[in-house]
């Protein structure tokens, strides 16, 4: 229709994996035609000026071909930080006019495709274009958990779809459930084709094929573990792989992890008689899967543990999830759902392969409905009956690790403290003594490992 405004689709990405997911969604035809397709890149590193953005990563040029232009969110809002800034309500019209001029949008209609809508920068972009319809995409296991906080209805009601990877077939996402958002799957075969493009454009340091691959996550940076505990977790991974008979082991550290962690592993590998290769660099784990075809993938709760099997048919094992389930605070920590999924689905690295049968899709949906309600009862109140049924029928020595008795008590759910003891979690003296006991217990454990 002559004179009708064009539509500009703006896709926000802060990671290379996220950009690859968007490229796969476009290749799969999940977006309608548009006048322009713009990739908006955000660098959320603590110090963006010293950390290369995703548009400088190896293989990005292959992904860039899907878009008409690449924009920088950091440049647009400089010197403000993408992870900590959102416009004041009164300033929204000024920011929209500024960005329309800066990005040459004119009077075009705008459609937004965003990640992690409950936090900035995605939330900031959604607020600046208040009339734009929204699609949300999730490239990891967090899509199966509830929205981490109550979202402004003026934003949430604009969301049309949740695009997600089918990492656990049959498992339904809880993200944005409170707004009745329709989940759409980005086909796995299209995702692997896009990731193969990245693999072809990425060079890896020399490393043996068919080795056991250990994945580091740098959990101490998230203040989940102490640096010393995370070092011990990596050593535990190495011992577990050696215990399964692997003599060649490749360790892929988190890009920002300290170098001394690798040295500790090297010392332990010498003691165990294992040939250890430390794979430095920023290559995606999925690129390593394709190039090295590891005999085993081991880690804590990285999404890559699940993509190893879902996309590449590689065996995977977990370690440390028991510790993480105990340590994650507060209970509504959004990492809880990824840890729960990995713990429930994958065998323990230190155990015999196949020693526990993973739940079927129905059982896992029931478990996550209960965990999701316990995490965010105000966001997904409709899940309370499902949580009550699951806890009444399935709470046992194995499944209790996914719940905190105190949380169940506060919510009045099955498995709570007996009524005559319910006052204890609220008693300041008891809480103070319990904290002291936990500190003393951790010190004793630390001394015992030295």
C-alpha cells in the first residue's frame, strides 16, 4: 500500500550464541518479511571497553549476512552501562526520537526481538519503543523456569511469542507463562547448521579428538561458590573423568577465569597420569563438540551439557549439582531451574553410567511446575495445585534436594516443617546459631580437604 510505513525488525543480542539462535530462527522462516532487519549488539561485560563484543568474535561475519545492518547499543547510550541503565518514564519520548534519528528509522513501524526481557538492556529497549510488539527468545535452560520477577504489564502484554530451543523434548517453558505467551521452537537441525558455520570459521588450538571434555563456568564470579570451592570442583571433574578410564582430558575454562585454576588441574593430571589439554579462547562449546567429537562432556550445569546430547548425540555427565542446589540463594535464584534440569536428567560423573533413570517428560514437567511455583509463587500462582500434587506424591530422599524445607513451610506446601516447629525459621536466635553452625561446618570441611 503506497505510503504505508515499513517495518524495521530490531534483534537484540549480547552473546554469540544468542546471535546464532536469531540467525537460525530467521533461516527457519519464523519471522515475517520486513523492510529492514537490524541486529542490535549489546556488550554487557563489567568493563565493556576492555572486553571484545560479539561482533568481533570469530564467525560473526557468517551470522551478519542475515541482517541489513549491525547497531551498537553501547555506542547509543554511552557512557552509560547497558546492564544498569533504563530510561526514566518522562525521558522515553526523547530517547525514542533520538534512536529513530540515530538508526535512520524515520516513521517506520518497529518490531522488537529481545532476550532476558525482565532485565536491562532488553527491558530498556522495550520501554523506549512502547508501541512495538515484542518477541522474546531464549537460548538456554532458563526458558524452562518462571520469569525471575514480576514484569510490568505494559511490557509483558506486548509479548507475542517465546522462541526457544527444544533442549529437552516434551518440556514446556514456564518463562512468561503469566502473560499467556505462545512458545515456538527454533528447529534443532537449523540451529546445528548455523553452529556449523561458526565452527568452519573458528580456529581452535591443538587438542586431541575423542577426549573427555570438561566445561568450566566461573561460578565464583556469580558468588555461588568461593574461588577455592570452584577449583576443587574442577579437580573433582578431572578425577571423575579419570575414574571412568579417560586418559586424554580437555579442559575448556570460562574465558574470564583465572589462569591459576588451570595450573592446579595440571598438577592433579600429573598425579593421576592423565594427559590434560587446556583449551584457551572464546570458542563456543558447541564448536568444540563439532571439531573434537569428545567421548564425554562433563560439567556442572552449563546449557552445553544438554546441547551435547540434544544436538550432537554426545554423552554428558554432571558434577557438583548437589552442592549448587544447596548453595543457591535466594531460593528464587534463576539458576535453580538449569541446575535442577541437569541434576534430574544427567548421570553423576562419579557414579556408574546409567545408575539413575532420568524422569520422563511428564515427570520433569511436574517437577519443574513444583520448583517454579516454589520460586515465584506470585508470578505463577496457578501452579500451586500442581506443586501440591507433586510434593504430596513424589517428595522423597532423591527429590528433596530440589526444595528447601523452610521455603515449603513459608508457602504452606507438603513437606513443610511440622506445625509445632514452624516458628523456628523465624526465630532470630535459632537463625543466628544456625548461621554459626554452617560457618563452622564449612571450615571443618575445608580443613579436611587440605
